[in-house]
C-alpha cells in the first residue's frame, strides 16, 4: 500500500466551540527549516477554507483565545494562504485517509511531532494528542488556551503555555506549567528561562525538543520576530 502524505487524526466538534467542527491532520514530511523534518499536526476548520475562516473572523474555532490571530490584526507568523491552505485543499480532495491505529501507528514511530503547525492543539480532544505523542519519539506543542472555558488542563502536560509578558509567564510557572515567552528584550530573562535554541544557535526543534509541556527541563524565551512584529508590540501595549 502506498504511504500516505498525511492522515486525518480527528474530525468533529472543537473543544473550543462544541457547535463547530474541526479536522486535525498530521502531515508526515516537512521542509520547515526552524522545526526540521517533524510530523506536522494541523488544526483546521472542517468546512471552511483557512483563508476564508480568518477573513470571516471565525478562526476562534481553531485558535480559541489567541489574540495573535491575523483576523484580529495580530502577530501570528503563519502564512495562512500557503501551508494551511494546501493541507486543507488536499483534505478536500480526499488525499488523506482517516487514521487507523492498526494501519498508521507505525508512521509516527521514531518520529518527532509538532502539535499545532497551525491552530491550537487544545482544540482537539486530549486523547488524540496524547495518543500521537505516545507513539512518537518526541514532540513540541504550545497553547494559548489556559483561560479558555473549554481548556482541558491535561494539555499542560503536553504543551508549553505561550506567554506574551513576564507576568503571564510567572502566573503559569506558579501552577507548574512551562512557558514559551515572546520578549521584546531577550536579555531580560527569568533565572528559569533560556533563549530558544533555534534563535541562539540555529538548532532545529527536531533536534532540540525542549518545548514538550510541563516535563520540559526549562522555560523558553524568544525575541519577537517576523513580519507582524509591529502588531505584537502594539497589542502588547494595549494588553
Ligand atoms: S526551544 Fe527548542 S523546541 Fe522550543 S522552539 Fe526553540 S528550538 Fe524549538
């Protein structure tokens, strides 16, 4: 049987809005230079093209409370019209089979998985994310949903909390979570933070793997970057 380029891990209600459906797709090969060749897990609307979803400001179904959404004028660095659109289009063309553990589990063995190449992992059922992570050799994941009413706190074991301020990071540390903090001044670090290894020495996430949730050995801080850096600075002032 020909190896698929990806599999559908889940389709059904979003944990962030039970009335709307999402689809969660794992694509098996990646040329992303920052992450390296990790399995990439995409959280998309089941019914609406990601560009349209953002234009209609309905992307809370996949991104929940994240105020970096481009639909809100935020700093999200994902080019929605490229990879997320390509994955959605391939899904609509029927390119991806529905995941069957008996047939597809081996595709994750020995691999590193990035949960949330687009969309927030907490939009999917925790059991799906935990299953994929249990098969893989390592993972990275980030969430903005710790204050969302639909947030399953078990995701703290898998995900770094994305923090935009030192205050947010300190609050997360107080409940035992690990953080991935975006900073304006990278020299202003907590004692329990180190700079993202991709930023400091070009290590890929595949080779680093620190960002794995509450069992991460340390918290991460990264300098604000990307073409929407100005939006981050403006939103931060408004926060
Ligand atoms: S700290 Fe490591 S795993 Fe986390 S984003 Fe940076 S390179 Fe990737």
